[in-house]
C-alpha cells in the first residue's frame, strides 16, 4: 500500500486523505497514519509546488555543473558531496558514473550570483579538481511535468 | 464559408432508404450527445474512450512512419510485421495460437471487425444471441448483416454475467452465433474461466460460432482475463476481436484486429478488401510500436483507472446509489432506481441541475432502465467534483 500511496502523492501531494482512501480502498484514518509514518522516517522528504518561472515572471538563473573531485580515503565521495549539497544555491546533487563525479544543479537570482558560487565557493573546495558549468536556456519539462499541457480539445463529450 | 441554402427550391425528396436501414433506431447516445454538446461547464462521465492522449512513443512512431514516406496501401490483411506482433501478443497474453500469414486480419477498429464477422457468417434470418445491456452497435450491426438480433438480459444480481440457463433458453434452430463482450461496456462485468467453460460447452453442443469482442480485456482489475477462444474445442468456432483503442488509448487511430481460423479470416478479408482495402498504414505502424513497447504505459493507465474506479464506487455507495463493483473496462453502472426517476430523467435532471453528463442505461438496451453509465476515463479531480455534484442531485430526490 505504501508504494501506491507514494505514487498518488507524487502525482498530487494535495490529495485529501478522503480521496486517497477511496482510491486505495482504505480509511482516511489509515491514510493519515501511513503518511505520518512516511514523513517520520523521511521516506517523504517534503511537499513543494512545481512553478513555471517564466509564467511567474520570476527571473532566475539555473545551471548544471559537472564536478570532478578527488575521493578521500575513508568516506569516498560522501563527505565532499555533503559539503557541496548543503549550500543554499544547490538544488540537487548526484554522484554519477562516467567522465565526472558529481552533478550539481544550482539556482541563483543573477548570472553573477551563480558565477560567484562556482568560482568562489565550489571550485575552491579542497578535493574539487574541476568544474564545467552549463546554463539552462529554456525549460520544456521539469520534474515530470510538461510546460505545455497536451490536451485533446476535440474530445467528444459523450461517446458510446 | 457557408453558402445560403435557402435559395435552393425545395422539392419532395424521394425515399431511397432501404427498409432494414430505416428500421435501425437512432442511437440513444446520439440524442443525449446533442444536448450535452450545447451546454457549458459540463463534466462528462459519458465518454467511452480513454482520457489519456496516446503515449508519446506511439505517436512518435506514427510521425516517423510519415517521415519515411509510409503513405501507401498495405496488404489487405495488414502489415505482416503487425500481424506477427499481434500473433505474438495474443499468444503471450491470451494463450491463443494464430498464424500471422492467414489467421490474423487488421481492421479499422473492432467496429469493422464485428461488421465483417457478422457479414461473413450470417445468412438472412440467422439469429445472433448477445447479452444486454451492451455496446450500442451490436443489435444494429446484426440487423445490417440481415441477421436477427436475440438479446439475453443480464442482471445486476448476477453481476451482469451471462448465465448458462439464459443462453440455453435463447437458442433456437436458427441460432448461428453468440456475441460476447467481457469485460462489458457498459457494466464492467467479466466472466471467469469456470463460467466461460459452461458457456463454451453450450456453444459446442449447439454448434454455435462465438464472436468475442475483448476490447477491454487488458483493463481487468480483479481476476486474470481468460479468452473463450483459448478453451478446448473453441478455437475452431471463435472469432476473436481486439484492438488498440482502449488499452493503448488509440481510439482515433482506428485500428483493431480479428483472429480466427483461416477460412473465417479469408471470408472476412473478402469483404474487407472491397469495402475498406486496408487499415491506414500510419495507424498500423503506430500499432506495431504499441505492441512492442507499450506494455508499461498500458499497465500505468490501468492502475489509474483502477484507483478512479475505487473513488467513484466509494462515492456512489456513500450517496446511496447501489453499484455493482465492475471488474473490468472503465465504466460504473449504478442503479438509480431509489431516486424514483427513469434513467433518461435522471440523466437529463443531473445534466440540467448539476452539469454532470452520464449516459442513460437504456442507451445500451431496455435492460439498462434503472441504471446510468458513468465512465471513469476522466481526470481524478474532475471525477471528485462530478461525484460531489451527483451527491447533491441525488440528495434532493
């Protein structure tokens, strides 16, 4: 049941316990209890809105940075990854296979802010060998949501 | 631009229409459709097609087919690679073995497949038994093929299953075929293997051909689906009809298929080659992609339908409308008898007062009186609003 519940919450975190219970054939009380547990054990980390910056008329600068680092004896990549991940500018941070080690998604208000973060904070961290920064030019889909919804306008209202 | 027609002098229109066509009643759904279409702000639970847009990779395959210049006719039977995929698919999922060379015919949806099957086997006056409430086209299609439609009513207390005794009672010396549709539109009924065994035995005993429309078979929520064609002694007397519309959300592509022993497929193909020639090639290319790579999309859509079904079923029971728990397809068929309204008045009242469209059960045969069909192929948030409005409407009765 937890898996189905998580899938539903990932689709719409605002679903009410009543609606979730009806869909999963259980009671609202049981749903509330399960959600509390999932939150407590940090299976559910947070609930957030997915916002279209352009429509919100909000200027922001987003970039993806490929980071090569020297793994440490004892701890490998984890300690440095944690240090990087804690910066407010960092939205996501992943360890990757391939030609670089960490993939860091960052966001700032201005180009200067992002550039400053890379040159002053990220690059200077002990263990960071190199960075390659790619700026986001346009967003088509984020977190599984298309910017332009695909809808069939001509769908008949009644059909057999 | 519309030219004025008023200046054309009106003369009496001679009547050229054939008797058996004139005898076909207007679809009950059609009348209702006109009213709904003229209204604003309606949430429709009256739609017999998936609300999902065809999965992108399938649409992309259709686009790619056009880019490669795939714009010609195909073999009358359909693209060989599609027939091979169909043979593989029905073998893996229905335990049915058909030869793609001469036992599979690609049709323009199950609608065409059904029409071909009936026209290929019926002599004038032959009787075709079918269960009702049922899809709107069965009785007219039989009549158009000069057959006689013999309806067997299914009842809520039997979970809308076709009962062996009821089938037996309908058989006469003119009975030629039995038309099955499980999971059923509009009730969501299914037949389990043991129940199909009994039906199959009767068909063998009375030498009936079975035409089985299994368009909703992927959308089975409880038990695994069994095709009657897979039962002993049934392959030789069954025409298996299926398509892509429901499972892969491909209604507008108009592509389906028939599987049957070679002599039956050959007879159907003779009608198809002159009437249709072949199903559209772009749709056939898309269908290949659906069978090769569409399984996960299908499973995901089924899961969503299942949750919506639960939600709406729960809502109906809460508002005091008894409702059989459908095991397949994407319809609920609640009883509205407690409101004291006829199906038609309930549907019209609900539409006018609360702007929710449902289809009167009578559109699916006289046995549908006292019921309405509610499709849950509609987004969840819309279903929730519709359920609240319906509860308000039912509460006032």
